[in-house]
C-alpha cells in the first residue's frame, strides 16, 4: 500500500467520525496511529463503517441515535464516551433540553449516579454564567 493510499484511507476514517460527532476523538486518533504503524487499518475501517451504519443509517436518525448513545453510556457510567456522544447529539441537532431529558430518564433506569453524571456533562456544555449572578 502506498503512503498516499494509506493517508487517504486514514483520512476517510477520520471523516466518518467528523460527520457523526463533529470531531475525531483523541482515542480514535491514537488507534489510527497504532493501526497505520502496524498494518491494521482494515480493523479501524471496519469499526468506522459499522459505526456509520448504526449512527447515520438508523431508523432513529442521527439525533435520536446520539441521544440513545448518551443515555446508554450514562447508565454504564462511562463518562468520557458519554461526553463525546453528548457533543455528537448537539452536532446532530439536539438541544441541551434533549440531553436533560436523557439524563432524567437515566435517573429512572440507572439511578442517581447516572443522572449526576449526565448533569455534570450538561453543566459543562452550558454557556458561562453571568458573573453578576
């Protein structure tokens, strides 16, 4: 495989993440570096293809699918990926109120820790408070 072909294929994987999340997460960047160094790019291409099918070709649509991911990750207590999918939901057209609704649902299905994690993530996404408040 030529260096140009490898670079083009690697960038195509990054583009898939940009289309669904608006960015390429740091963990994906590291996996791509490892995959290209050890000739394992097909693994990352397969993961990106499956993610694309699930996130963008879903009957739920991209916005709802990102919100579902956010909620499932809250329930699992997976803070870092939950943050990524909260941003992905916003990128797909969700609003902060949608994220709050998901966090409240997580309260019922997974308990206070899941809700608290959701509230923490949403608070990080709020615009800065007015210093006079």
